[in-house]
């Protein structure tokens, strides 16, 4: 049989690999050595990945299946967890990947006005239903120099960063139908300035927590990836809760271990809980049950439902977990167990992690 020459076969393999793979530069902080290590992550469209240690010029992880990672998770600025290592995507590794993601991961920023806070859950649900990936959320004061700022933004607004193909156009269409509930960036320059002012190193502090008659609602990373954030917040506010402050967080493994330590040796899924919490961005919110603020902790547990979704579907079919949970680990939300721990968990996220 006829076969192409070796150099032609090599060229064909190279061409196929360009079509099938995407490369990214990532950083991992090695707390043991107190060093930031740089890796090249290669993602193949058959859901396999390969990782190279650039400094030592060697393969760190041989090509292997990793179904928990999808291409939509790999955009600059995002943090992904692979075999317990949190890798921050810092830049695209080649021109093909860069051009592909320039089209599919356009950034847009929405500034939801304080007067429209009750509409935040519905707006976030609309964003997700429209194909926008919510990457960051912060309740904070918007500086007047921020693109999109109006006097109606004075106070604590909810700022949302999204990514998707043609995200600015999509966001503009949603804003036009939202009766002035929010403004959004209209150009790449405006988006860049807004991201810097609201989510960068110069960003204003998150709205401070009250830590009285309140509890912590933590929406897990898998739920954000699935586009369930707006749905979950809508179920919570629809049950009579008000949101006092909220923000997305990327929780490090030491912090996840510390926060979930009470479950260590008690819950068989403890290690899986830590792994899930560090697998991507989560959202923390301080919420208060308006009809009876002192009952905020038990009432939110009721709205969340049993931790085991099978039990929740049987006993609390209308609860968050009864409707949305997939397993005991991917059960959508974490909520405070004991009334006396409500303020402590709120403080952990909004006074400790937020200022770390």
C-alpha cells in the first residue's frame, strides 16, 4: 500500500493536533515550597488533557481523560482544579487558542442599580438562559469614573462580569428590555476599564456584612457552571429572604479545609466536599429571613432541603436540593448548620477571605 512520506505524515499529525487541541499557560501556587509554578495545560476536544512543567521541561501529567473539565471553563482569569491542584489560567498558549477564545469568550460587565436589587435573581437567570457565562459577581460601590455609572448607581450595586461569544451585544439587548434596571459596557475599551475598576486590584471593597440575624448561603461551583445561580437566588428570595451582601470567591484548598473542618471525620464525603468547593468559582451571600430574622439559619436549611438529594426529593420536593441537586456532593448549596454559627460563617467569607 502507498503511504505518505514520513515528513508528510508528521505534517498531517501536526495539522490534526492544531485542530483538536487548545493550549493555555497556567500558574499553581505551591504552598509547601512557597513558589508559583508555571504549567502549560493542553486540552483536547475528546476531553483529555496533558500538562507540561515549563521550568523543568518535562511532562507533569500524561494525556488522560478528565471529564470534569470543559472547554468553557478555560478562559483567562479563571481558576480550575485538576487532581487537587488549583491552576489559574493566565494566558492563551498559542495564536490558534487565542483567536478561538477571542470570539467565544468576549467579556461584558453589567451594573445592576441598588433600586433593582430585588430583580437580581431574575436578571442573573436571564443572563444564564441567554448563554452568558457568569464569571464574577460583586456587590460594591461603583466609582463614578466607571463606564456605565449613573447617579442611580450610588450605594451598593451588583456588578456582574460575563463571558460568551458576542456577550456585549447580548447584554445590551437584555438591558434594553430591563426597564433601566442596569447598564452595561458597550465597547471593549469600556469593558476593560470596568473590569479593572470593579474586579481588579483597584476594586472597591465588597459591601460589608451585617453579621446579625443572618446566615451564609454558599452556591457551589458546579451550580455556577451549570448556570443555576439566578435560579437558586430566586428560590431563596422567593421564600422571604433578602440579600445583604454577596460576592464570588475562588476558595483555596487550605481555606476549604479550614471552612469545612467541622465535617472532617464526620461526613464520609468530606474530601469530595473540599475537592468540589475548590473546583471553581462559588458565590457567597449573607441573607436574612425577613418575616423572622432570628430564624434565618433554620429557615434557610428548610429552603435548601436535606443534604442527600434522594431524601430531599422525598421529604422536601420543592426545596433547592429536591429540585436541583445531582448528588450529596453536588447538592447545589451549602448553608449554616447551627444558629450560633450563622455570623461566624458570614464573617469567614466577608471579613477574612474577602480581605486576604
